[in-house]
């Protein structure tokens, strides 16, 4: 699997750009450029800002069917 495909998987699974870069062993700056281009092409929807969680009470729309939301500690507090 290519590094680009692995980055897509990381971001789609809810990883931040910084954590994905660390897991893939690449500089965070390169990861930010990759994710920006993937987002521009509509392939991924990146977290709201590098280094921040991909979900939270003000940055996501909960989806009960999403595995990312199922593991979120804030999921029960949203209204």
C-alpha cells in the first residue's frame, strides 16, 4: 500500500494530521501538504486544525453509525 493510501486511511479513521505523520514516519509538514491536497480533491475531510482532535462538541456532526463517533468520550454529552 502506498504512503498516500495509508494517509487516506489514517485521516478517514479520525487521526489528526500530526498523529498520522508520526505513525507513517514522515515530517508533519509533508503530511499537512498531502492532506491539504487530498481535501482539495475531495478525497478526505481533514480535522479542523493540525494537532487537534478530529472530533469534539464544536467540530463535528455525530453519526451514530460511525466507528469514530462510537469511541468518542463526548458522544453521550452532545445534544
